[in-house]
C-alpha cells in the first residue's frame, strides 16, 4: 500500500482503473474505504470518474478528497461488484427520470426493463 500525500506527485494511476482509498488504514479494507474509478491525475491531483463509499450511492466527476492518504488497486471481485452496482444505480436513475446525461441513457438503454 502506498501512502498518498494530497496534491503532490503520484505514480501514474491508469485511467479506468478502480482503486480503494482510505484515510488512515494502509490496508484499505473494502468495508470502510472509498471506491474510486480513476479518470486522470493532473498536477498531483487525482480525478475520479465515479466513486462510492457504500456501493449504493455514487458520485460522478470529482477530485479525490484531500483526507484520503492510502490507496490500493481493487481486486477482481471488488471491481465486479463496483461495476455491477454502478450499472444498477444508473439504470435506476434512468427509470426514475433523473438520468445523469443523455449519453448515459444511450449507453445503457437496454437496462430500462428493470
């Protein structure tokens, strides 16, 4: 596990990769970590495409908050769970008429039967 120093240079975190971030535990246990899908790193700042603390509610297109100090790559099963729950969340948002964007609606329009 690598200690993260906020707003300083980071190793290149590949876009589209899921990481778990934690404030104080270098093991980054899934139960109380922030799951974050990397968008990019720029000038030492990590930007996330999406993130979730509980795999039920998701936040989109934001910076990683400053207080997260540790990170680790998600396991395959964590990645599977994250992507499944993200897709379910987006499908539910479309069903309720509060889809994020038209682009999202077109991508997953086959989910609207839920």
